[in-house]
């Protein structure tokens, strides 16, 4: 008979095993609920919505304290402002740790380790990290701390179903090739104009156009229509070139602006068309045309004349026929129509 180890019966008992499984189940449920709460933009969950507003408040307090710390007049309140900054950064650190802990729910198709690495390398993970690290290790780099402002854009929703920030990212993704081409054109023109202006103005203004970089600075301010005025041509040829380059600058800057504007129009047009289709789906139906049907033998133009019926498509045998005005409806055709008089049969359960 093998020796009995103290406590071995307890560990192997069904009751103890049940307690372990119940504990794991409770922990899993707790992590899932925690993930739902800290998810940004979950407007259907009151605790999640409250957490979002809490994070927005913390971000605003953090940015405000950082700005106020730059005022010498507020030196007596520096201790309070530093305390606010320490507290808000601590909240960011806790939130960052919780997001790492629940990352497997954000990427359910991955393992826990893979999901956490995926979050750490994601946009949100990098921004969250840059929100915390500068305070502890890169305190001199205030620009990094300003990155926490980016997170506000994840919290504000202009529309419950369509997010304006999402529209911006979608437009940039879809138009990235055109935007890249237009930016490349601007860079080529900038380089050509800077070298040309340097060659023309270097002898007349060696202290201003000292090298090619001076020409690049001038071409940037001219092509992008900024015009700082700290450096400008004084020769006749240089002025003539500056006029030409200024006109080119107006046109080239308008190219990416037009591309992005067209992308916005396309996105909102798609959204409107999608909503129209969803609202009108109940008014779309099919009609089987038989010999005695009143539509049989009539042209599409006749059917559209009274405005009550719009033929969207004609299914004729194995063919799909476009409903042009001169097309005649034949026996055995199936018409896909749009009409306010359609009464659909209820399906039997």
C-alpha cells in the first residue's frame, strides 16, 4: 500500500477541484467584465461610459497641470500641480497594466502572450506607453507627454454609428497612394526650386543663401504659402522665379487637399446610400410575369410613367436584363421592383 501524503486527499478530492474551477471561472468573469468596462467607446455600458469620462477628466487634468507648471506666476502652487500630475500618471499606469492584463479579450484569436505583445505594439499601446514613460524616465521631453492628448480622440463620438475620427483614418487609408503621389510632387518641386534659387541668389546674398538648405527653407515657406519673410530673393531673375514658384505652390498644395476632401465626400455619400438602402428594403420585391399579367408586353417606360413602380432589374431565363426604357416585359420574366404598394407575405415559422 503506498504511503499517504498529508493533504493529498484534500488536493485530489472532487470538492477541492470544484473550488479551483469555480475560482478560475470567477477570475475569468472578473477579467472579462473589467475588459468591458475599460473598453473605450462602449456607450451601451454605464460603468464603461463612466470610466471613459473619468479617463477624459484625468487626461484634461494632466494636460492642464503640465501647462500651468510653465507659468512662473504659479510657483506657489507648483507642489499641488506636481501632485495632480503624479496622481494622473499613476491612473494612466494602472489603466495601461489593466489593458495588458485583459489584452487576450481584445485579440481573442491569439494566445495570451501573443495578444499582450500585439497590444504593446499597437497604436493604443504605444501611445499609452509614451504617456507614462516620459514622466519617469524622459521628463525633459515634454513633447512625448503631449501624446496623451491623442487618446481623447478615441473617446469622443460625434455619431453613435459613425465616428468622425474613423472617417479621417478611412479616408487616409483609401487615398494613401494619391496622397503619397501628391506629396512626392511637392517634394520634387521643393527640391528643384531650392537648388534653382540657391544658384540664382547665392552670389547676391551669400549670408542668406549660404547653402542648399537655405534654399529648401525658402522653397518650403513659398510652396506651402507660409511666407515667413526672413529670406527672399532680391535679384530680377530670383524675383521672377519666385513668382512662378509661388503660383506652383498654390496649385500643388491644393492637390492633397482636394484628394482628402473628395475622400470625405465619398465616405459620407456611401453612408447616406447605405442608410437609404436599409430604409427602402421593405419596398423592394419581385413579380413573376405571366401571360395575363397587366405588365406583360409593356415597355419599361410605360411602367415608370405613373411613378408608382420602378423596375430595378429583369431576370429573363438565365440572363439579367437592364431595365432601359425601350425594353419590353415578356412572359416568364421576373421583375425586381421598388414600390410603396408592395405587400410581402409573412414567412411561416
